[in-house]
């Protein structure tokens, strides 16, 4: 029972790191980025190549995955995404689906369609018992890393100048512009960091989520659930939503294996009917 | 006074609904393929089914402005309904079974339409996607009914000939005629609906839902009606596929299919009904043609085309993408090189977008002024010649 809770929390933390970038970009630019999972996949594959083929230590692989994906995100944002912000939601959907298709085909061609695994150091494998509760070392690592990241993000968002600019831009882009905040630059940085976090999440989660070329399509719905259920006005909303989603998914698969992912989708639809703005939204501002 | 307005409105509506020469030519060509291309009936059947499916999406996207990422739910439900009806010998006459398949899908559409009414584009996207995923999971879990991952077998065993006469043959001739007839009937119906006052009110809702409700349009009920209708259309398309292929599988419910039908509609252009049909024709023929080079590129190419279409507009983006992809095929590049070329050209075109768009606009302007000058000149020379002739 507690093991399931533990696994669920680890899973939820992972989802949060994967999806928090998406929630900020969605709230900031009202931009539907279905290609967010592609960045996560990129991070995962970068780690696979670095750790398995080049023989780098696992931690170095994680750090490099973050920076490499952030760089890719910044590049694509400045070159391609900027043209699409002002377009309709349909265009945004088509554009990002196009990106997903290209990334899926490219990864399929370069790395093959089979599932990839990251070689995890022996020290992180296995379980140990804490008062009779089985605790996986790797999952503990995930919880620690993601927990630290969450605290750091919350700190940046709430206590730094950049964070207050970002919050101002999310609340009302036009007024923020009028106050002299360079919303474009704030957005570019946020996008890059969000992509980097997705890449890190993809690298960390390769073990749990599985890494294959259709990753962006498979987990797109999970990211979107986190964002729509959690709302886009803060990061606490998505955080609570991803923890709930993680626990719900793990528990659902454990207790009702015959229903599978069905539980999650049903919960999502119910929440969306009940509160279309998300569970933790402060109400519609726009 | 009232009468005058009435006649004006009637005249407007009749003018909108007038059948143009291109439309006539399109359908004559479509029916001519029955005799002219007897060897291509299998792929033509598939194209007609995709066309009907895209038409169903056009009804909600092009006319009511609802973005759906889960339209395959209705397609798949229709397919399974038609398949199960035939397999268990409930209704063996295909055309009646198909009507039922459409009704089942429409019922699902009606039930889920209330979800689609709520919220923004993103919520709609999520909910449609969620409904499709739930349907997929259900079909997967209830394997004893649907056959699960193996698909629904044994559809053809009990399927009676159409009207008791025309059996689905191996070469798909009768299947094609049957499918085309359905497509035509459903198209004519859709055409009537979108040209009716109801169709006009949908366009108003798409333009601005708040203002349409202010002039007395019952926004929600109109949306529910068109969503239900569209689901029924998708169900019939799915049922057609299940009947003509004698098979129904999980892939008919998958998100790939929802994305594909969206692409088809976008390639053909939403909002004028023929978009789905043209898109299906182009998409399927391209897929057939390009897959002979390598099926690996297909998704990469489609992604590239989509991005170009968003960046440079549907027409010019399509042309640019076609030129670049055509060049990689023409120079017979190795896979690695063509991936690199496409990826790099994506970045370069993204950087140069502003300039390119300006050039395109400039070129467009020059061509149009040139055309209008040629037109007025030729008119004046003709008039001068006529005057001259009259004078002499």
C-alpha cells in the first residue's frame, strides 16, 4: 500500500518535471504546444547516447541532457515557434503535430524503433526496506531530484526579479509589455528552461516510462492532463495535479489492472466537465 | 416589406447553393472512374472512405470551428458496429447495417457533444482526445467482443450481398460502387445542410459565438446538432471500411487516425466540403507514390509539409514543401542526407520567413496587377476592333 503510494509520488514528481514547462508556456503565450513530449524524448535519447555509447557517468548524462534540450528548445523557439504565437489554435496544433511527426520519424531512423534503456549505476538499483516499506533506490533519487527542482522553481518564481516578471507576463501580457518587461525574452528563457526540464524528465524517466520513438504521442495526453487539470496560473496547481495523477495511475493499474489507463481518462473528463478552467485555477482572467 | 426580405433571403440562399460547373465535372469524373479505372478500385474505395471521414470532420471544423483530435472515436465505433452487426447476423443487409452504424456513432456523438460545449479550444482538444482514448481502451479491454488487438474477424462470413444482388468481390468493384454511392448521397445531404439557414447560423457561431447568441441563435443546440451529425458521418465512413475490408481493428480508433484525418482536411482545405475529398485523393495518392521510395520518410515529410503550411500559408507552404521534398527525391539523396536537408531547410526557412513572406506578397501583387492590365488591354483592343468594324 505504502509502496504504491511511494511509486505513485515518484511517478507524479516525474510528470511534474516533464510537464511544468508546458504549463508555463501555455499560460504565458496561450500556445498549445503538443510537441512538448518531443523535447522529453530528445533528452532521453541524448542520455542514452551519452551514457550507453560514450560511457559518460549517469549524472553527467542527466546534466548534459538538460542543457542540450534547453539549447534545442531555445533554438527552435527563436527560429520557428515565434512565427506561430499569433496564429489560431488550429495552426498551433498543426504546427506542433508536424514537429512531433518529424521528431518521431527522425528518432526512428537514427535510433531504431525498439525500446531503449539507460544504464543505471549499480548503486541506484534495487530496493531497501524502511519500516517494512519497499523503497526503490532509483525512485527515491527521482523524488529527491524532482523535489529539489520543484523547490528551486518555486523559489525562482516567487522570490526573484525574473520570477516576478514572468508572473506579471502570465497575468497580463499587454500590461507587462507596457511596464517595459521584455515579454519575448522572458518567454524565450522560460521556453528553454521548460524544454530543458522536459529533457531532464525524459532522461530520468526513461527507466520508468519507457523510451521509444512514439514517446511524444504516448505521453502527450498525460502532459495535457497535468496542465489542464492543474491550471496555468501557478506551478502549485500542476504540481498537485501531477502527484494526484501519478498516484491515481499507479494505484489504478495496481488495483484495477483490467481497467488500465481508463481510470485516468475518465477522471480527466469528469474534472474538465466540472471545472473547465482546471482544478486549481483562480477563475477565468481572459 | 416582409415578403421582400423573404424573397431576398431566398434568392441569396439559392444562389449560394447553386451547382457550379466544377462540381458537376468533379462528380462526373468520380463516377467515370467506375468504368475508366477498373484496376484501381481498391485504392479508390479507400480514398472515398477517407474522403467521407474528412467530410465529417469538415462539418464541425470548417463550419462550426470545433477542433477535434479524437474524431477517430466515431469512425472506430461505426466500424465495430457495422462489423459486429454482420458477424452476429443481426443485420446482414450491408446498407441497413451501415445506417445503424451511423446511428450508433451519432448517439455517441450526441452523448459526448455536451463535453465539447464547455471551455476553450484546448479543453475541446483534450476532451475529444480523451473520448477517443477511452473508446480505444474499451475496445482493447473487451477483447471477447471486439477481438482486442487481433481485430474483429469473421465479418465477411455473414455479410449478405448489397440489396441481395451485388456481392463484394475480390477486386473490389462492387465495394467501390457501393462506397461511392454512399459518399455521393452523404455529400449531397451535407451540401444541403450547410447551405440551409442552419448551416449559415453555424458559420455565424464560428465567426463569433457571443454575437450569434445575441442575434437569437441557440448556440449550444446548434453545436450539439452538428457534432452529432458529424459523428454519424464518421460512423458511416468507419462502417464502410469495416464492410469493404471485412475487418475492424483497434487502429481504426487510434490517435494516428484522428491526426491523419485532420491532415487530410487541412491539405484539402476546410470550409467548402470538397476539401476532405480533394485532401483524401492527394494524401492517399502521395502516400502510395512516396511510400514506393521509402515508407520511413512518410511521417517526416508529412510533418515538414504541415510546418510549411502553417508558416507560409496553405498554398505557398505546400508549394515550398513540394519543391524541397521533390528535390531530395530528384537528386536521389541517401536517407541521412535527405533528413539533414529537410531539417536544415526548416531552420533556414524559419529564419528567413519574414523576408520570404514579403517577397511572396510582392510577387502576388505584381502578378495580379499584370493580369488586370492584360485583361483591360485585351478588353479595350477588342472594343476598338469592334468599333472599327462597326465604323467600316
